[in-house]
């Protein structure tokens, strides 16, 4: 009879390993690699990142736009551990319901949270009846009391929290670097917008060569083609036509007018300018500059 009882006890121990602890949608246990954390609906917290630390703890980087983020984390963890956290405004710790957790304030609105458990991941279920060939009534396992959590779990959770804090610091540094780079690009772009183009596009240009010849009493006949790229139409457009010698010195300047100049139009003109010092051989270049229109 004693032999039968021992066999049944052996079957019970082998068939009822400790189950993982459910935490924010994750089956948390030693050796778990699941980081698919889901925060409660309506939670003021936002999840920035989650990963598994060296010590098997679940590392979370949390943010909150409003309120005290450590209060929000305390509310979250007390719902799972059954008690408020112990510590201060920058560091809190929880132990209860097979969970050990440690939170640290990183900066305003940012906190690192590390959560671990001493439970293993042997959650496979075995049917005792299939192994023994008979029906066995197995009582529900009694959860270990909260004070039985191994002190090693607390130490590993604190170490994992340190990893989370380092991760948060790296994230913050990366964000600041990206923000600085974006600001530099914005300043450079704004400078490019503010700086004038080296050669501003001309609304009007003189197409081809200007023909010029001496006339009577110090006048010079001029002929050419003006192009209107301004996008506007004018009944009469006036231009200052200037002539220069090979040294770039001004020979003379006078105003000409072009009638019925539409947007995008090329229009030939013939006019005369006053140029007492005109010498056809001395003219090396010329310039047409818009003076007004109606």
C-alpha cells in the first residue's frame, strides 16, 4: 500500500510543474523570451520598448504625458502584486503574487521597469490518467506565500532594472542626437531659403545680339528681341538699355519701350537711345533692365 502511495506522489510531482505568471499579456517565467507586452486599456502609460535582460527579467521603458509617471507605474504594479510599492519618488519596489518588480525614474515622464519571477517555464501539462491508466484526483497546487520569493530574484530584478535604465539612457541620447541633427538640418535649410540665389532668374531678357548703329545728333538706333518670363502681360513695358566697353565701363544708358508684351512672349523692338559718346567699335556688351510697366 505504501508503495502505491509513493508512485502516485511521484506521478503528481512530475505532472504538475509550476506555471508561468501572466503579466501584461506575457507568460512571465525564468528563461522566457516573450516581450509582447500589452498595457491595460485606458492606461496613462505608453510602452517605448521591451526586452529580456541578462537575468531573465522583463525590461520595460515606459512614458506618460500627464501626471506622475511613478504613481502610474505604482498603480499598474499594485494591481498585479496586491500591494503598493516601497521606496521613494525615484525608486520603487514590489514583491507579491510570485512577482518581483523594480522601477526607476529616468527623467520627467520616463521610467524603467524590471519585472521577474522565480517560476520556471515548464508549463507543459501531462495527463496523469494517460500515464497510470487510472483516474487520479490531483488537488490544486497551493501557491507559495509572498514572503517565500527568493532574495536572488530581487537582486536580479534590480540588476535588470539597471539594464533598463541604461537602455532608457541610450534611447534618450539617441533621441537628443536625432533632434540636434534635425535642428541643424532645419537651420541649414532655412539658411538656404533665406540666402538669395547667386544668379536670380530674370523676368525679362534680351535674346540674341543687340543691333545698334549711329544716327543723327547723338542718337543710336537699336534693335533686338525681348523675352517676357514674368508671367504677366503689359500694354507698355519700359527698360533701361545700357552699353558697355571692353573694360566694363558704361558708355551710355537710356530708356526704351515695348508695346503689348504678353506673358511668355518674345517681341522684337526697334527704338533709339541718346548716346553722345557712342562708338560702334567700342561697344563690347549691353544690358537690358526692367524699369516699369502698365
